[in-house]
């Protein structure tokens, strides 16, 4: 039965993973470099695949900090999406101020798929006057019927333009997708394999318009009238396909090295010569090679590239066939130390004076070996508290190697502490990226009670007469204690247990026993509070006390 439950759990996890993997969101605007003026209206655009239920939420971030929701409750459908945004306005009446580190995040409200702008964009204050540049789309400008896969120029005229262009596809006021981005500001045309977009194909249909826009200022123009993307000529022999086989999912490339890009053919390929391009997300970075007529190319990888979400696009020179590789990371040949995942503490909310374990993981995100180094943990807290702990970090080999470390700590005052961990504080490791060596968490150290017990008696006990013995339980800690149990032992009379109520700091509760003896001599007694350690305390070593009383001659008999 246990094995069946484990198997069922694994199947469910794989099923959920396969669903999440098949769903995607890609933000297309703003996607980095734009400068939008507060109060002007711009379209936020994105594409989605495999998401047909629920709603989208669009948020504004300043770096990694969420500023607020731009719009929520947008119905989920597959394809391209566009919402108008009065720049700076947030849902609920909030506003965003000017800045240069903004990102837009689009996510499905209840599931995992999400995407951010690839790079920051700027929100600026009004007052600089309207943009002075102008753009006029000249082709397609209405009435054209271009067959899918044929090569045509999208062209325009421009003046006063100093930033790069992007080209988008529209049907009326509905955004359909990105055609191309980051086109040089000195260009006035783009050679387009009709129907191809960065997020997939635009299906044959009428009613399309092309929009050309300056990335930073938003100066733009759209086709005056609609044009048609027609089907491929049915009299042509069916065109085959090309598939990039290397790099594949799971491959990683090393900056400064080389990689053999490979592809295969299937069916009728009229033109086998092709060109290769490098993309990061939807952003075109560079043409890798203009013409190669075999099915492989050894690419010398530039040494200045690093990060994830790269892909290679192959396009045949006749623009009839193209394919994108799986995405892959490019890592530096140098090591790159980073703090992996979340830093934790056990227990999560330690008490004052309690020893707890601080845990963290260090990983190597680079391609080289990271020799042994030293990390520094800086702890700051109440009443200007500050201390520093040095922690030895063992050697980490290449990409993905990671090791876990822990440090036993104890803090004697309650309050909020900041734990800042810094890697390689002695600069023993030359890294590809020195900007990911620091992380912090806030640790809430709780105040604790501290129960103590004392046992007392009156004067000597008289033989055969009852004498009073009592135990005082007191909370000398900083926090109210939970109810507890007192074990109170008296020689010849055994152990009784007593319920002790919750005690506030400084409060005392007294338990009294009255006992008599029939033999002379000393009689022992003791008391133990919270014997089973059910209450977390500042000091667990002051919960026991003992004493003795002397029994002297009575008036009846010995």
C-alpha cells in the first residue's frame, strides 16, 4: 500500500509538471529600453500558450520590488494580448514615480506561468515636450496580399529618430504579436519572411496592419489600410522542415569557448544554405553567421555573454523555413559563487537564549573551479547589537556544484535581527559575477519565560504533628509562560503533581503540603517544574530545587 501511495504521488507530480511545462507567457512590451512618460498611454503586450482558464494579472516592479497591480482579471486565452496603460497609474488609485529600473510582470493568477520584461524600462516625468521624431510606414500600407513564407520588405521613412525600432502585428486595435525588435535606428526596412513572428506564425488572414515604433520614445506609425497574409501556393511542392538538434534542452555553453551548432533536414528543402541568429528571449542580439550550406557550424562564443534564456534561430536564405533551438544558458569560464535558495534557521522562530542552527547553501554558477574561501555572517539587532561570524567555504568544482553549511548561534535579547551573509569576503576567488555574493534575511527572536522553583519549610517539624512545606514557582523571564506541571516530592509521603497556571513575568505561584512523621531525623523534599520540558525557556537548568527538614521530639511518643 505504501509503495502504491508513493507511485501515485510521483505520477501526480509528473502530471502537474507536464502541464506547467506546456504553459508559457512572454512579455513583448515593454521589454527593455523604453522610456514612457507619466500620463501618456502605451500598450502592454504579451503572448501566451497553453493557458485557457483563469485570469491574467499585470504587475509593475521596481527591480525585484512589487510596486502594485496595473490590471487584474484579464480573461486567459491563447495568443497575443494587449491592454492600454496610462503610464504610472496603478489599480486602487496608486501611482508610480519616475525611475529607470521598472519591469512588467504578467502571470496567470492561480498557476505557475509568468514572465517579466527582459530588461528594465524607464518611466519619466512629463515636461520634456512631445517627441520630435516621426515615422511613416510605406509598406505594407494597404491592399497587399503576401503569401506565407515569401520574402518581402517592411519599409518606412523616419526623421529625428535616435533609438532602435521594433515591428509589431495588429488587427484593428488588437495586438497580435512581435515581428522583430531592436532594429537599428539607421534602417528604413526589414526583410521579412511573411508570417514569421518571434513568438510563432501569424496565420493566413486579411485585416492585418504593421506598426513600426521607436523603442524609447514610443514614436510610431501603422499601415494606413489592412493587408492580407495569403496561404502558400498549393501548386508548389510541399516544403519540408529543419530541426536544430544541438544545442538541446539541458546543454550549457561556456563564454569564450566554442559550440558545434547542428541541424537536420526533413522533406523537400529548396534552399539548404541558411543563416544563424542569436536571441535572448524575444530580443535579437546578433547574426552568428550570414551563410552556411552544411548542416553544422562551429560557433566561437563571445566571451562577454552570460545568463539564461538564449536560443539560436536558423533561417534558410530563401526565408521559407526556420527553426529555433531549445533555450540554453551561457556561463562564464570563471567560477561564480552565489547563495543558492533561501537561508533558513531551525527552529524558524528561535527564542532568546536558545541555541539554533543557521543554514545556507553556496553554489557555483560558473564554469571554473572555485577554491576554498571565507564567508562572513553579519548579525545586527536590538540596542545596536552587532557581531560577525566567519565561516569557511569548501572548494566548489564547476557548474552546479553546491554545498550546504550551518552555524550554531544563540542570541540573548529578543527582537528582530538582520542576518547578512557575504561570500568570498577576502577576495580569494576571481568570479565572473561579483554582484550575487550577498543575501540577507530577518530573524525574529522571541522573548521566553524562565520558570524557577524554590522549596521552603518553617521551623523544625515536631514528631507526629503536621508541618508545612511549600514550593514557590516563579517566572523570572521576559514572556508569559504556558501552564505547567509541578512534581513535589516529600520523603515518606511520595510525589504529588500540581497544575501551575500560566504566569506573567515576575509572577509567583505557591504550592503547600502539610505532612507529619513518626520518626526523628532529617527528611528530604524536592520540587521539579516542567520536568518534561514542554515549555521553551531561557534557562532549563533552574527548574529543580531540594531541601530537608529536621523532625524533633514531639509530646506523645518517639
